[in-house]
């Protein structure tokens, strides 16, 4: 199986569509289409973009066709990165919640003053 075929398999497994895969990797849908049709080969830059976007992908499988599609076991760096993103989202939600609480209290106070 060629690297182009492996890329097509990877798209189906990770992103389901070329458009989603393009958004995740930064590889244009036109290039992905050309790779899928066999017009273009997968470049080293594309491999780097794929492995950056999907660190769980086994690079040896992608490039050489050896081993499994995904690395065995958790990728600690990837897990840490996801945990950091989760913490950032949680902190942003809490910050927004506090701001909304202040706005609600201000509105309640204004309504109370207007009612007399």
C-alpha cells in the first residue's frame, strides 16, 4: 500500500472528511484531493503537518507502512497538552461566569432602584 493510500485511510480514521483533515493539519483540500487521486505524492512537509496535528499517528506506519496506524499506549506529551487546553477552557468558563454574575447583580440592583 502506498503512502497516498495510507493517508486516505488516516483521513477516514481521524477526521472523516478531507475538509476536517485540512483544517486540523493546514494541508489544503486541493492538495489532499491531488494526493488521493495519485496526482501528487505526500511531501515531507505534509508528513510533518500530519504528525504535528495527530501525534498519536505512528510515523513509521505513515511513511513506510510498517506497524500499526496509531502508536501503542498514551502519548504523555499529547495528554499533557490536552490537559492544559482543558484547564484553559475551564478557567475561561469560570472567568465568564464571574463576569455574568456581576452583570446579573448590577441589573437586579438597577431594577430594584427603579421599582422604588
